[in-house]
């Protein structure tokens, strides 16, 4: 097998890897990106219907947030690569069994009017938080995610020095659960926030302390759900085209088996089929830490403490985090018509729709069951009808549906294999739950199919145990601890090996933040010219009022 030489070899072609690769290729380095599947984008991946032509399904990310305003979008000129984001005005909705509906609009004034129908006090609180904490959200929350992590003690010391920092610490010391109770009186609104909290995977259970500010952050930024025209795949395609435009190479169907270590440094990688891709300068891995450290590098090159720490790195529900989903994919002859549309017709136009949770206790109960390995089926689901906003997703007059529910990877003592026995009955329960709120779905279903947590792992092997965050978002694995404290600065365990992807700070979801932070860390470490303007968390926090 012949060798191929590049300056840099990047493992995996998810959006984070492509963001990092984009900065490298745009700076003139020859970059090879190696991807196990036939597609670029990883969890930004859209697939044609297996049953009926003309329908597009999202097997991974559906709700992208605020993407065109993220720093890498502009730095990498992504608007020049055919990417177009649609920003639904009825951003989030929650139909209730009593016939009412709660809506978070893109426009905060419209949201105020919706919440006012439940509680005038809550409506005023919402608008007050939305405006009052916007700057704090940008300066502290955003800058923390878009900078390499700093040690927790240093973080606290820095924040204590300014008025804004102290106010943040005060708000954040509560649990998200206490925070929603302190701020709002409407049970449905409290439930809605806790649902968003869990979906974003900010932390394990919402009763954990030091999660309070996430509720404020979701008020400031919680109306920014959007979707790329043509499907999430378009984000991967645009990033891939951008890398190629700058001279990079992408190799699909190339599963990496090993990092080649020569004279103590990462010198290239070997694919499972024996092809070798040599890296004159360095290697970047974007996949799960377990593969990077234990499969690609191998235990013999690791200190025993490091090998043990990586063996202890936890995924998904076994780490008591909720980035694991069971999905329903379906097509219908007409869009869902909620009973609650008599109260507010705009619920039928909501993008990110929470169905079935009505009180904070519903959310906690469900999460508790998931942790115990019980697939619950009859509680809350997250739903969307992307074809309402993007007509490329379904043929004329038809619609494509997606619904997710938090689920365990392993079904109690029966293990993950049990999902293959129960997928159809579980799917039926999920449809029934949605039909309770939108009865017309029942008579209009054209087809439906399921995606279990093991299916997710089979498809993207880095999402171990189905964990879409690629590692539980728990305090011992967040920030300065992600993936492990020894290697949280985007550097791998051998010289000239760097890390990016959701296994690094700040974790999963379509944010590009790990990819962006890794680029910053690599350029700094390699003494390369940083031609963009990354925020410096220490500087921003020191200069706050
Ligand atoms: C059902 C589901 C719903 C989701 N919904 C949302 C949502 O609405 N909003 C949101 O923001 N996020 C959502 N996510 C999460 C989101 O998809 C991920 O967090 C995100 O894709 C992680 O990006 P990444 O670039 O770090 O890794 P990935 O996207 O996982 O990319 C990693 C890539 O590496 C490749 N790879 C793995 N091993 C190897 C190897 N040995 N050799 C070569 N290549 C390899 C994989 O094939 C993959 O393409 C969802 C995920 C799932 C599963």
C-alpha cells in the first residue's frame, strides 16, 4: 500500500473536525481528512427516505442554534459554500393536554404575549431576563465555550473580581431546578425550561447545583433554533467544500485503525485497509477519546494513570448524562394539527416542539427512569416537522416528522440488544403519545421507522453507547476535565497529536466550539499566525464591569 504525505492528517469528518481542518487548510497547510463513513458531517447528516422518494430524514442533529453568528462561520466564509439557514419565527412550542399552548417565539415581545396568557408575572420575568442578562450570556457563557478551558479555581477567582462575574456566580450556584422555581410560577413554563436544559445536556440532572445560569442562558439564547435548507447535511457539505476549496483532501470510507508513532511523535495514521497517511507536521483526532487514546495510540504508549483515566471516561446514561435518544422518523400526508391550536394556532408552526411534559416533576420522573435503564415511552418527546419551513424535505403537500425521547442505551439487565426486540412496540407508543396532542397524525401516517440508541452507535461509532455528546456531560468530564484533566488543552498523549471534537471542551451538539478552540490551541502551540480574532477568556473576564 503506498503512503501519502500531507502536512496534517485529521481523523473523522464531523463538523468539529472540518472546522479545525478549515482553519488549517485556509492557512496554506496541506490537510487530509479521513472519514469512516461515506459522508462528511458526522452528526450533521441527512438521509433520503428508505421507503419513499422525496423525503429527507435527520438521523442526528435537527435543531442547529445561532450558527451564522458563530465565529467560525464568518472566519471560514461558509456563506460562500451554499449554506442557508432558516430561522423559524415560532421557535419553540409546548402544547398542553388542557388545550392551551405555550410558545417561545424568535421575537421576545411575541413570547411575552404568549406567556402572559399563563402568568403576567412570568411574562415580565421572561422579558426582564432576556434583556438584562444578554451581555452576561455573551461575556461569560459564550466566551467560556469558545475559549480553551481554564482551571476551575482560576475561573472562580477571575469571576469574583468583577460585579458581573459575582452576579453570575450567585445566579449559577443554584440548581437549574431551583432556578426555574425561583423565576417562574407556571408549571408548564418550568417544565419547558427543564426539558430544554436536559436536551441541551448542560449537565446530568437538573437538581445538580451550579447549573442555575443555564436557565438564564436559555432565555437569552433559547429562541435561536434553526435549520439548514436541504438538511443538516448541508452544514457538513459546506464545511467539506470549504476545506477542498482551500486545497484540502477528504477521504471517505477510510476508517482509521492506528496512529503511526515515530521517534515519540505522531507521524501519520494507518487505515483499517492498510493505507498510510503521513503527516509532516501533526495529526488531529476528532473522534471519541476511547478510540483516540486506547485504539489509535495504544496503552503501551500511555502512562498507566492516563490509560486508567481514559478507561474511566463515561458515556451517556451510564455516566448519568442524557445525550442518548430513541428516534421516530415518519412521513405524513398532512402536518400535525394540535388540539391546542384552538388556543393558539401558531403552535402548528412551532419548530422545536415539546410534547408530553407538563410539569417539572414529569421531566424529573422521566430522567430518573432513564437512569434506571427503563424505557418509559409515555412521557415527553421532542418533535419537529422540518418540511413546514423547508420544502426540500418532502414532496408537495406531504411532511416529514421527527420525534425523540431520552432513552437508556442498555434496557435494564437485558442489555442494548433488547432494543432490537422492542423497537416496534416502543415506536407505536411514541406515535400514540404524539397523537394524543395532534390527533390527525394517526390517519395520515405514510410510513414510520425507528432509530434506537444502539443504531446511533452503529452508524457513528464515536457516539459510544449512543451518546451524542461523545462523553457524559458531568462535572468530572467538563471544561478543564474534558476528556481528562491531563489532556484538556486539545493536546493528545504523544507529541504532535492534537484533539478536537465533542470529547473536548465544551462537548457535543452542533456548536463547532471544540473545533474552533482546537484550532486556536494548535496555532498557538505550533507558533502559527492566528489571522482571526479568538476571544481570550482571561482578558474578557478581567475587563468586565
Ligand atoms: C439522534 C440525535 C439527535 C441529535 N440532535 C441534535 C440537535 O438537534 N442539535 C444539536 O446541536 N446536536 C444534536 N445531536 C448531537 C450532534 O449530532 C453531535 O453532538 C455532533 O454531531 C458532534 O459533532 P463532532 O464533530 O464532535 O462529532 P461527529 O459528528 O460524531 O463526527 C465524528 C466523525 O468521526 C467519524 N469517525 C469515528 N470513528 C472513526 C474512525 N475510526 N476513523 C475515521 N472516522 C471516524 C464518524 O464517522 C463521524 O463522521 C444529535 C445527535 C443524535 C444522535
